[in-house]
C-alpha cells in the first residue's frame, strides 16, 4: 500500500514550470526590485517618475550619480557570485560548494589588503582602480597556482588536490590578512574592516563601469559550460564517452570564476553566502540541470543582493549597514534550519 500511495502523492505534486516561465518570473522579480530600490533611500524618488514626471534636480543627481550605478553593481555582483556558486557546485558535484572553495575570494581579499596597507599612499594616483586591479590579480594568481598544483592529477584526485590547495590558500590568506591588519594605521584598519564586511557604498560610475566590462564576459563563459556540467554529473568516464573534455571544462569554469569573483571582491568586498545560498535553494526547486540552474542562479543572486543592499541603505538611514552582514545573517540561520530539518528526518 505504501508504494501506490507514494506514487499517487507524487502524481498530485505540482508540475515544475517551464524554463522560460521560471526565467521570466525571476527577471520580472529583478525588475520590480530594481524599481523599488531606485525609489527608496534617504532621498526618495516619487513613483510618478514612471509616468514621465521629471524629478527635482537633487533627486535627479542622486538617481544618476549614486543610485543607478549602485543598483547596476549590485545586480552584476549578485549574478556573478551566485552563478559561479552554481558552476562550482556542479564542478565538484557538491551542493555545498561555493566560490570561496578554491581560495579565489581569499586571494583577491589578500591582494586588496596588501594594496590598502602597503601601496595605497604610494600609488594614490590610480585611486580606486588600483584596488580593483589588485583584487583581479590576486584571484588570477590563486587560479594559476591551484591549477599548477593539480595539473598532473586526473579525475577525483585532481578535484581533491584543488580542494586541499583552496584550504591551504584560505588559511595562508587569513594569516597574511591578520598581519596586514596588525601593521595597518587606524584609518587603514577601519577601511579594511568595512571592506571585509562587504559594501556597495563606493559604487560610483568608475567602479560600475569596471564591473560592466569584466563581469558579463565571465557570466557568458559560465553559461557556455552548462551542457558540460550536466554531462559531468554522470561521472567523468561517462561524460568522456559522451565527448566531454573534462579537463578543459574545469579550466573554463575555474578561470571564469576567478576573473568574475576576483573583480566582485575588489569592487564590493567579501559578501558571504550568496554563492552558496542562492544555487542551493534554486536546485531544490528547479532540479540539477545547469542549462536552467545557471541563468536562474544569476537572476536570483542579482535579486537577493539588490534587496539586501536596499535594506542596508534604509534600515539605519542615514547610516548604512554593510550588506555582507545582512547576507550572512540570512544565510547562516537558513543552513542551520536545513541541518536541523535533515537531522529530524534521519
């Protein structure tokens, strides 16, 4: 009796939506969040702007110089972190993997810390771009190092080597970051502390243009890997028989993740749990197919970071809460709840 009852219960479940419906729904949610965020803040913008009413000069300056670049940056960073998280989970065949697994975020963070403490005063003419370049080179350097360590291994041995290398890099970067905090001045220490908690407060056009140039190619590169990631879930031997070049796929995923995550860390600091939370939740809803999961995760990451940044701007106005704290406060309890729920089923 249990078998037929279970099949009937499964048959009564709501059928999943088509990929087009899912992506259209997420895109609509992102658009609504962008419109709501654009009108929220210490300087409010009337919804009548949508009807063609021109805002006041102050509201226009706030919208063009501050709010628009910040919203674009939030959407790009959220999409990159969540999309790279989905790709890394598919690459390692582990739903709890995230972009920090290989030490990419830690390497980028250490490079930015070195720039702030050691070079910021000596190379002030580069301004904010020097910090962006440092984060990019830090993530790229970690990517090259990790692949050099795992170059001669194959299959699960190569993935295991990449995991160990990421663990070692995370530990070393954390120790070096502590050294930088120890020798930093009071102003540099405050800058390091705020940057480490994640923030989009420096999102002017100079930063957003860098994101517009660097992040979309990385997202497109990951989307091209979707079919290969689906094949990889069957095992490397089966995927190889289907014509997949697994080492090439791994290089593409890790390099695209390194470029995108390095730029995100340099632009917005450490924003935790996006790369872990969004793909994990969407996988429970949409299933493991990456041709739907990857674009859905990118849209979901953009949506979550736009909402979180809007709350960061408005909860303690005129002060601002670091957005990385909000995403961590959201992600931590969620995974504790998942753990307790899974334990109750056992």
